[in-house]
C-alpha cells in the first residue's frame, strides 16, 4: 500500500469518528465544514510548532513527521470537501429551470 493510500485510510478513519449531524440540527453542513476547517487549522499549527521545536533542538524528528503527516491528511480532506462543494454548485448552476 502506498503512502497516499495510507493517508486516505487515515482520513476516512478520522471522518468516521466525527459525529454525524442530523438534518434538523441547526447549522448541519455549515457546522461540519466549520469544524473541519478548525481541525485543519489546528493540525497545521501543531505541525508548524513541532517543526519549530525540531529546529530549536527541542523536538523529536518522529513527532515532526507525524504532525506533518496529520496536517497533510487534514488539508487533503478539506481540499476534497471543497472540490465536491464546488462541483455540486456547478451542477446546480447547469440545471435547466
């Protein structure tokens, strides 16, 4: 299995652990996207802090690689969600009335 394949599996596992919003829940899809953006930002900040700690000689290289991998998976997930949302919007705009 390739590295990207493992990243996809990890992204699916993370998404499966997220609570599933109900249709009647206020904010439903918007709240889910907001949570994904917040988690992605937190992952990117963690990776940046781990890299800075490694450069300063206070961090472990394994922690840096792990943090960067988690940030990459989170960012890939957000890009996939964005692409699907844009595609859905374009499909709606092409519909004839």
